[in-house]
C-alpha cells in the first residue's frame, strides 16, 4: 500500500476529527473499535506481503480482457507470482480503474468526480502490455480473440474481467439511453434521463444525481410536497446496497436542509426483502421505519413517462388457486399488474448484465454471465479460461470486496493449472456492503454463501457505526487503489 497516500488520508481524517475536538485514538475508542489497525496507520505493509510470495517459473501467454479493478489487480498479482510473466491486458477505457464505490458519495455531494477518477495507464504493472482496444469476438476453441480495431490476439490462458453493462434501454421511454458502463462518456445516457431522473451507477450520472437532488431538496424546502422514488431491478446488480445508500443520503441531505417533512421517500425493490441475509434485512427494516421511509416489494421498473413524471412498475404477487388433488395442496397462481407511480425525483438502479459481446459469445451462458466454477473461478467448459469480478457467474459476488478475495484465488489456480497441478484455492463467497445509513454512519454488512453475517470486526454487524463511515470515506479507497491494484491487499 502506498505509504504517502495513507499518510495523506490519515491527516485528512485528523483534520476532520479536530473540527470535532477529537484525536484519532479518542475517536476509535468512542466508536468501540480500538483494534482498527488501518486507522492507526498499521495497514499490512507491502513488503511483508511480498515476502510471503513464492515465485513460480510457470510459462504461458496470459490475456486479460478488461483492465478495471478485477483485471488490473489480477495482472499485478500475476507479475508478483511469476518469474517471467507474459501478460496482456485489453482495455479501451482511459479511466478504467476509477473507484466506483465513491459514486454513491458523489451522488450526495460528499465527493466529486475528481476524487474517484484514476488513469488506467498509471496502474499498469511493470512488464504488462496493454492493448487499448475492445475485445469483440471470442474464439475459445482456437484460443483467439479479435478487437474492434481488427487486432487478432492469441493466448494460452484467458481471464475475462469485463465487468457488466447497465441496461437502461430495456426501460420503455429510455430506449435511446442504450447500455452504459460505469466509467466513460455517458452523455447519451444523461440526455435520455433528463433533469428529474438520475442514477449513481455511472460516474457522470453520480455528479448529475447531486445536481438533481439539490433541485428537489430546494423544492421540498420551499414547501412543495416532493416525491422521491428509488428503484432496485430484477437482475443481479453490483453493490446491492447502492440503491438504498443513495436513498439514505437523500434523506440525510433533506434533514440537513430542514426539508424532510415535505418529502416522501419510497423504495420499490423487485425482490421481497430488503437484504438476502435475514439479520441485515431486519436491521434495515427498523432503519426504514425509524426514518419514515415507505417501501413496496416486488415492483420492477419497466417504463417511464418523462413528460408526466410517472414511473411504471410491474407489480407481482401470488394468489391461492383451486385445490390440486394430485399434489394435495392449493395451486399458487402468479399475478401481476402495471402500477403507475408519480415522482418528482426518480433514482434508477438499472438492470445489469454481461457486456453483449461476452454474454452472446461461446464464453457466455444462458444467463449471459461467464459460467465458472464458483469456488475455483475456472470456466465450466474451457479449462484455460477463468473469470472474476462483476461478469463472473458467481452468486452474490458483484462487489470490489468480492474481487479482493477472488483475484488471489484465481491467480493461485491459474498458476496451478500452468504447472499441471490440481486447482486447490477456493473462493468462499465473501462479499461486503458498507451500507451508508446517514452522513456519518455505516452498517458494515459482510456475508458469504452461508447467507449469514461474517463480520471482520468483533462488533455487532447490524449496528450502524460512525467508525465504519470513517472507514468507507477514508480507508477503503487507498486500500483498493494502492493495495488491491498492486496485487498485495
Ligand atoms: C454506485 C456503485 C457503488 C459501489 N459500491 C461498492 C462498495 O461500497 N463496496 C464494494 O466492494 N463495491 C462497490 N461497488 C462495486 C465495485 O465497484 C465493482 O464490483 C468492481 O468495480 C468490479 O470490478 P470489475 O473489474 O469486475 O469491473 P469494472 O471495474 O467495471 O471493470 C471492467 C472493465 O472491463 C472493461 N471492458 C468491458 N468490456 C470490455 C471488452 N469487451 N474488451 C475490453 N475491455 C472491456 C471496461 O471498460 C472496464 O474498465 C460499487 C459500484 C457502483 C457502480
């Protein structure tokens, strides 16, 4: 981890704490987190981590498609683990490694876009080649792919780390938005969304979210009853907490301005619960009641009427049917209808899916994602292909926190394969959602495939804590940008 960066981050934190008349140590004590090493400047040192690495002399040409968080961290780790690495990353986007978790903070005016923008070329590990093009055709039978500029690239081993696409175009009324990526030019999307619809799922969209949010907070402050509507789609999404985080932050900003009583905040998730882990679901429900939020389960956004400011949801429920004498039970009849919901401010979390060229290639699956063994991360059909990050078909794995566990497993298994050994490293499904519940508090929801909390700290994980806010705002970015992206954290 970059020492200078950590020092800068800690001194910024100290500056903020001194405004509250508090030292860092006092703050940790107050928060009940005396052992939070990273805040005390005791993060794992890079050199200590390096010492543990035993280099392999395995050989082979490795191509990584996608140089975002997962692709670049993997490239960095491979350069640490191989004596003679031959690695090529294919990545067209200049700001590929930008820090997406910060987009929620941008959406509420806490950070701005400069706080998360990082150049791909500054994070290319020594000796790794970069092709600044997009891979569009895959021929895994012949171990080849072709880019949008016609470059044919062959490989011995392929790692698919393309992240996902944001599917705004499937929403009627937003067809012209097309599909988007978090980073890059999203002017077409922003034009299609207009001035009352927003989404923190792109970096530019996060900045626009803050503009639109301020406009509607001002309107509520002026006395107008203002409806804030937040959606959660029917597909897997990256950072499952983000649709709620932006709602909590809008609530916090409304309270700051004394405008909360004129605002109605309503959450429309496609699913039937607030969170897949019962403990976190219960905690969030209590927070929703406390903050006087409204919610309606099993509502999927399918259309927007921008002119009349109406969001149309497909609402689903089940009814009891006739008695089935064979099954000896009542039939269950699925029902659904269109519900029209007026809004002033609409925050959309779009449906998400693998980039088209991956989902529809031989590397994809019926569900579109890249089908891998969820523990070894090896492709289920092509043994020299691996995948990780948002594009991999791994349950609950679409966070930077999951990538942090996955990339080391993938590297160990790839090197085992290159050496003709058994793949022994296993990803256990760890993921994390630092659920921002207010400006100043976070509930750190960590869990895995056991669908129960897996806290890293000896604290009740369902409690909202200020110290986790400090961690979210100050520590996680350097841990990602200088720890993970150097292949060490
Ligand atoms: C609003 C928001 C909040 C979030 N909050 C959190 C959080 O609090 N905690 C957390 O852990 N995670 C969070 N995340 C999720 C986290 O950022 C992602 O899970 C992580 O970035 C995934 O890394 P990735 O490399 O798989 O995808 P990305 O980082 O998106 O990188 C994929 C790269 O592949 C490239 N690519 C795509 N197609 C091709 C192609 N055909 N050829 C070549 N290159 C291609 C893209 O240009 C991109 O650079 C959040 C994300 C968002 C959007």
